[in-house]
């Protein structure tokens, strides 16, 4: 083995009340899933140190791509436009995850952590509005977070609010995002048949 990569989650950072954070921000997971990911990162880090194999960590926010995106969700009539004041998420297209991982294989930096996200953290409701606009349909009615009756899993996503910086993938790995914003990504999904 010449290279190890672990696909983790930006949930390891916990909530930052909408502030911009980068890979130097401390881990501070709020829930059990985030804590398990921190523990998994440490186990992979230990394995890399024990074996001398360069180990890399890719922290991923909301993932979307062909067949799994807001255009497809709006088209299927399953989108919910949930409003939580000040809430933003980062997201990333699956193709940009793949190109970042491959770039790391070509430029390994043992022990390095990367935020793999696009350049435009956005309120989830704005993504729904844009997908509806692309499809030329009326967006679903806005629902307040308090009235949304979300599952515990869905609620956990709204418990964390942060904006992720991705400078390191660009500077260290030379990544040029194919989809620098969700708007680019959703247009491509629509053009691809979603």
C-alpha cells in the first residue's frame, strides 16, 4: 500500500454558528456520528504512522451528483423548502470529490486533512429555489424549521452551521473545481438528464 485516504465528514467540526472554518479549526462534533468519525480518523492516522504509509483525510459536506441532487428531488415532488434563519451548508459534487482524491494520490502529503467542498455555502432553501427555477416549476412552500417535523437524522444536519474553506485542495493539490458552486453542479445534473 502506497497511499491511504479516508472519506470523513465535515460533521467532525460541529457547529460554528455560520463562521468560516478551515482544516486548522478544531474538531468539536456535536453528535455520536461525528464523534465516531473523529475516532475513525484517529485510527486511520495511527495505522498510517505504524505502517509508514501516507494517510490522508477528506472531510465531505453534503454530497450530490447524477441521480442524487435537488433537481431530481424537486422533479419527484419530494423537495422541502425548510427555513432556518442564518443556516448555511457547504456541499460538493461527487465528480469533484473524485478529482480531489486522485490529485492527492499524485501529490501525497502524509497526515494531511482536506475540506472537499465548493466555493458557495448556501442555505438549503436557496438550493431548492434554484432547482425549481431550473425546472421552470413553482418551488415548494416554505416551512419553518420548527414546523418541519424532521427525523432525528435530518435534524442533526440542521444542528450544525458553518462555512467551509477549501483553499488547501486548490493550493496543495492543484484542484480546479468542475462545479465551483451548487448552481454549476445542478445545471450539469439537469443537462445530464436528472
